[in-house]
């Protein structure tokens, strides 16, 4: 018998909806919000307002692209958190009233668990246990995955996320938000010839706030001597910063693999689009004999396919929530 | 013609008030004490009022929301909930002016006043308000206003004030001529305007409807810390 899940995601600035049928993504739609570019970051009230205007068209589009009618949907999965409270509330409220109207069960999904689940969208399916490095604008963590829904973080960032490190560097360099993609492109024309210190963080945790400060001091020092320093060296600066961020990530991931002995290794989240991270990840895989998994790009940045996928596995377990469920701005996956 | 069956969602303030009515007749009502989390209860209340009314959601003729002004977040919870039902069951959406609904309720309780001033609490000494004359014609547009003792200068009295912002306003009007009518937002008060909108077929666009925010989002633009390239 066929199972159809509608997934709804509204944790940050993108409103997204997707249909997953029997574990296969049938549609994956997203409405982004250009407004935040102007302000160099997400404005929570503006994001919440945009979600309310986007949610019906996006869900409708997901249904149409999948060729599925609402009455065929077996359950509604939604992002409960973590994320911006005002944003989450729109998706959660809409999901609940859809579920009530259609008399279907509701499935809560943790956004971070869903990032990992984006690795289950396409074959080959990973074997468990697996390690996943989740790197996005809001999160950076290494997760041990023992089953589709069974996972626990082994380490995470103590301050900024890796995507934030890209975005904050971009702000210092006058690159528009979100800066990660452009830094990536500029870096391809540059040399990583400026050295930034590696943070000393014990275990499998990360820290990026010291890097941000050292970049700021580096830029202040050089622009004092040469006001055109940034303009003249932009590709090299980008390559250097990117190199540092990626080596911080890879060193901890290799450490996690060595400690656990796990050789099924995946990446997920918006920053896994980064070409340098992908290159170093593939290289480490070859060097260390890992089987590596990288989700399709559209499942890396915020999307609802991953929510519907995680929802599908929860559906198989009968893991539903009652209607008194409310969003959780902070919600660790265990 | 049979009167319409309406689901009424009033979430402009800290009261979550959900009702169902056939024409003017209220068939079910659930109201939260203040301080309850709207998001936790709204669909449970909808289920409960439909059961009180003895109807299924599919039998509704329209969904009615309180349009605001009010708390942005709770207005959005009401609007997102309404959109889900409208979208799932192909029902029209009606939006009702929150302050006018309060003014109508206020006049029913204090019929002899010369003016009616509903107030919804905003931050600090600010309220969302509008002024209506004795026939409930609008004298002031809906606006965010900082409360001042002289705000009713030139307004015929007695003036009745009501709503979640009225209690903090009352001390300003010690000189008399201003009555405080104790009144909270309620789904019940949406019925009259909702029926008008229904008969005018004044339906909202389900996709693009937004509540009355009155103000743009509060945005501070950060300054770059070094001169950009
Ligand atoms: N090619 C790239 N190189 C580096 N960073 C990138 C690249 N592409 C996207 N990013 C970064 O990815 C982040 C966006 O990712 P994503 O959409 O997964 O995250 P989010 O919505 O900010 O956070 P979360 O998923 O934690 O809620 C941004 O910080 C962006 O700069």
C-alpha cells in the first residue's frame, strides 16, 4: 500500500512544501524571501509575514507537481524546530488545521534530524551506523546515525555555525547576504595564501567566533596600511577563509571517524554545497576508505523534502503528535 | 435562504476565542483565559466548538478571522489556521475589523454614550485604536496612538473606552466624561460584521490574505564595520 506524506518547512526564511510517496520525493517546492538580502540577515518579523503569504501557494504547487490531491495525503509532517519562533508558528498552525480538516495524523519533525534524512532521498542508501556532518546557516554538528530516526550528536559548534562564519565574513567584505555561495565562487579564482589560526576546541566540538575576530583584525590591519586591500585581494581572502573553515570541519569529521571506526560518512545542510568542502570530503573518503554520501543540492539547503522524508519514516513507526503541540525554537535532536 | 454556518476565530489579543454560529445564533464557543498559548489550543478549540454545534468542518459556509490590529504573532496563528481550513475544504475566508467589533459590543453594553473608543494593548503607553460616534460611524482611522490625557479633546462625551488597552488608559481620564466598559475580544462580536461581509460576498484571497499589521516590521540596518570593498 502506498503512503503519501506532505511535508511543510518554515523554520527560517524559506517557506517550503514537498510530497514524499513511499520514501521517494515526488515534489519539492520552495518560496524564498529576497527581502532579507537588503538587510544582511534574516529579519524575524519580515520572515513571519512572508511565510503567511507563501504557505498556500507553495503547498498547492507541491501538490500539483506531484500530481497528488489533498485527500490522498496520509499524514502531514511539519518542522517543529529548531528555528525562529514566529516563522515556525505559521507552518505549525497551518499544518495543524490542514490535519484537522483532512482528519489525518500530524507528524512533528526536528529540522536537524531532517537535514541528516536528506541523505535517504536517493539511492544508494547508507548503511548504519553512519556519521553525518551537518553544516548550515544555523547549525554545525557531527551526528552518529544508528538508524533512520535514531541519531545523536557527537559534537557541535559552541558558538557560530559554519554558514554563519561564511556570512559574517561576507558582511566584513561587503559581500551580499547570504555570502557563502559568492565566497565559494570568488575563492575559485584565488589562492589560500593568508593564514588564519585554527581554534583549539577539545573533542568533536567546533568554534568559529575566534576565526571571525581574527578575520576582522586581519582586515583592519591591512586596510589601515592600504585602503584598497580588500578590493585588490578579494579572491585570495575568500580562498583563505574558506580553506580555514573547511579544514576546521574536516579535521573534526576525520577525528569522529577515527574514534568511532565508522566508515559510512555523509554531509548535509546548506554549506555542504561548498565546492572546497565537497572536494576535501571526497579526498578524505578516498584516503581513509570511507563510503561517502552527499545529498542532491536541492536537499542540502532548507527544503521540505527532507521534512517529508523524516515524516515518512516516522509514519512507518506510527509516531504521531497530538494537536496541543507547539513549536520549539530550541530543540536538540535527542 | 438558509443563514450561513460560520467558524469564528478571534486571536487579535491574548484571549483565544473560537466560536461557531448559524447566522446570528451562536452554536458553540471556547475562550481561553489570558496567557494561554494560542498555538497549543486553537485546533482543539475548533474541534470542541464544532462538536458543541453538532456540525462537521465540511459543513461550514465560511471561516471568519479577526483582522486586527493586535498582536502580530497571535493574528498570524489565527490567519494561518484559517488558511489551512479554507485550503483543505475549499471554503471562503472573511476578515472582520477587530476594533469595530469591540465598538459594537461596547455600544450594546453602554448604549447612551456619544462616542466609542475601543483600544487594543500595544507596547508601553501605546494602543491600537479608532473612534466611533454614537451611530458607530468612524471618526478616526485605525491607528497606533500613544495615550495622552487630551486625546479626547473636542470629542462629545461621555466617551466609552473598552478593550485590552483601556485599563492602562483609564488613569489619564480622571476628570470624568470617560467610562471604562470592561470588555474583551470575543468570537461572538465578529458575527454581525461577518454576516455583512458574507452577504456582500466580500471574500479574502486565501493565499495572499494578511492581517492588519498597521506598521512595517521593525528593522535596524547594521552598519558594516570596515569600509566595504
Ligand atoms: N557554496 C557555499 N559555500 C559556503 N556556504 C554556503 C554555500 N552555499 C550556501 N552556503 C551557506 O549555507 C547557509 C544556508 O544553508 P541552509 O539553507 O541549510 O541554512 P539555514 O536555513 O540558514 O539554517 P538551518 O538549516 O540551520 O535552519 C548560508 O549560511 C549560506 O551562506
